[in-house]
C-alpha cells in the first residue's frame, strides 16, 4: 500500500480525470494508439497531431497513460519532458 503523500499516489487522482473513454474522439485516440509513442516525450506526444486542438490531443494522450497503453515515471510531477514507454 502506498503512503498517501507519495508522488505516485498523488498522480492517480490527476490521471483519473482521463479515465472516461467516451469523452475522447475515438479517431484521435486510434491515431495516437497507432503512433509509435515509445521513447517520445509527453511534450512531443501533445504536438503529434497539429491539425487537432492541442487540449484535445493532450487529453487523449493522458487517457492513454491512464488506460495503460503507455507508461511513464510517476515518481515526480508530470512534465512535458517525461518519456513515454510502451506498456508491457
């Protein structure tokens, strides 16, 4: 069990805001799932679809993080420099 004050425990409530799949454009989510996000920074992933409004892309990327499609280190506050990894 994690301590309530740990950095990882603090991320769950933030990412939980992205858990509702029906709120995201399925075509955008599919395009991001098909992209090679492994090794890409969050900032680069947020800019991956320039034809879409950035807030929608950012939300869809964070949904993929919540859903486990990709992972990243959660031992410090999320930033655009965090590197995404393909989930095992």
